């Protein structure tokens, strides 16, 4: 009988896991009807599952009840073979002294992980623990390992998150990554370097040569096809929040060595990413919501994000052109 880690790895292998945004009214309130419609749409596509409470869904800014409603919505819509990966972490309480602040943050992070497990999440994606930068440098690496160990002791599969620093990540060195990958219940790494080809290559090589049984999960929206060429087994990307089937087909084409189809799909997906994952990069969430509105998945009134960005008519028109030009589906 398979362990939970083996089952999750099998489901993710060769699959697309969209990181999902949260449809909202202009005042920031969750648009429940749009959320229900979105969950029904996405789970009917060729996806291996969804990633909730992650950056694309502003996971660390969600209130506990909002997290519950969102997880419940996706859990109800999932097909039997699809999985849920939940982001875990916490926003530090800045008013507290450093050691007390870290203690509170750790408790809140573990609590969020326990909520996810209790709500039916199959695996956890660990937000980089930036608060640990407040510790003396010699203590930081051990503290990062201890934190991931605490999460692993909850007994569900863990995905390490290598995220570029401009997006709130931490550039773990290879020795630290080795320590994290050796922890029980760790099944792989999501790599999101944005544009650092050398960093992505180094981590990809580490996984291929030293951890071949762990998943290389690409988060490279702007290097999707190339990441597959460098050994990515699956993808967990915000780009997959809309028009996921072309992205799922890209993964399948590469695995089946259908390279002519792979090159065609890769070029089209790159064009989509260039229209949606551009500066300011954090605005991609709003752009993806407008992609969903353009596809008539959610109403236009639900294409809002809590960050203070606005879409001009010209920007919306450009997204619609990209959808048509690159023949997304």
C-alpha cells in the first residue's frame, strides 16, 4: 500500500498544479459565486490538482475563515484523482520583541499547516521563513531546517519552496537545500527563480544527480519549457490559473518526446507568460484574474486583487490579444 508521500508524488508526476488566485469584489471581499464557478471550471480541466493559500492566492493575507472557505470550495470541486497543495506560513507580529515574534510566528505557521491538513490538503508548500533573517547569521540555517522539521513532523508531504528574493524568497544555498531534502516527508522542491537561469540549472542538477527520487517542480512561468528540458517533473505555476490545458499538453508533449509539438506549445506559452508575467511582477495576479474574466469563467466584477493595482483598458485589450494570438485553451 502506498504512503501518502508516494501517492502525492505519483499524482504530481507529469502534471500541472495551478496556483489559484481568489476572485474578489472591488472592496476586497471574497466573491463566493465567482469562486464556485472558478473551482468548477478549473477542476474540469487537465490538471493534477491546485495550490491554494499560496502567493497567487495572497495566502498569507487571508483571514482564517477566508482560508477555510477557499479550501472547502476547492475540496468540494476536485475530481477524485486531483490533489490540493496548501501554502503555509504566517505574517510576523512586528510589535513583539524578536525572539517572541519568532515564537508567535512559528506557532501561527504550524497552526496554518494544521488547518490545511484538517481541511483535506494533501501536501504543504512552505513559504520561505523570512523572519528568521532576524536571527544572527550563524543561527539562520539551523533555524530554517528546524522549522521545516517541525512541519514535516505533522506527517504530510512537504514541498520546499525556492523563491527568488524580490518576491519574498530566500536564496537557500545548495548545502542547505541538501539538508532540507533529506528531511522525512519532503518530496521535492518548487523552483521559482524568475530569470536566474544559472540558479535554476544548479538546483536542477542537484536534484538530478543527488536526489533523483525527489520531485523537481517548476515554478518558472517565464522559463516553462526550458525547465522541463532541465528535468522538471511537474509544474506548480500561477500561469496555470487560466488556460491550463495548453500547459498540461506542453508537459505531456515533452515527456512523450513529441518535440515538434513541444516547441510549438512552448513558444505559445512563452508568449502568454510575456503578456502576463511582466513588470510590475506582482501584478500578475490581477492579470490572471482578467484572463479568467476574458474566458467568461468569472464576471468582470470579480477580477480584483487586494494589492493596489489597476488595469487600464489598454492592458486588458493586450491580454485579450495575447489569448487570441497564442491560441490558448
